[in-house]
C-alpha cells in the first residue's frame, strides 16, 4: 500500500550552464513535489502518518526552498557563494540542477530518512505546467 503527500511551490533559482538556450541564464521555478511512500500498514491502520512522511521530505524541501541551487562545475558557483553565502546550495555528486537531477537527489535523500521497511514508491516533480519527471 502507498501513502501520498504533495508539497507545492518549492521556489528554487538555478541555471543550466551546459544548456544552449535560455535555461543557461539564471532563472527560477516553483516546483511541486508529490511523494508516494510504500510499506506495511501498521496496527494503527496507516502506512505512515502524514507527519512521518513530512519528517522524511521536509529536510530536503527546506534545504532548497528559496535558495539558489548550482552544480559544482558551474563557473558562477564560487562568485555567487562569495556574494550570497549560504543562500547558494551545491548539487551533490557534481550534477547540474536539472529537474531530473533534483528529483533523483530528493528521492535518495527522502529514502534515507524513511523508517526501515518503507521506501519511496513514486516521486513526481513538476517544474512547469508543461514539464515534470517521475521516479522510479
């Protein structure tokens, strides 16, 4: 069984330096994240309480919401860290902050915070009204 929770308007600034179009420029999105967690149903009749899902998801959300997220290879990274300090978040693993990479990062982070026996069965991240990704 699955329990699903939605997180809306996660505001993130980023840029994609390898992109050949306008996404190479600094811009932002209001991401929506939908997380479905699967696992056994407890004696209380729930997969997980919604608050337990929030405990696994919100540290990731709070770590990117209203921040600028850049890849390690972005030539602007060091200058923006000097200028903006801890308002700049570095993508893990040298990845650029594409919606695919943000979703993969969220998936790994959330799975690591879930109780034993539970896992993210599906994660959907919407970047715009016309584009989103789904994992796994």
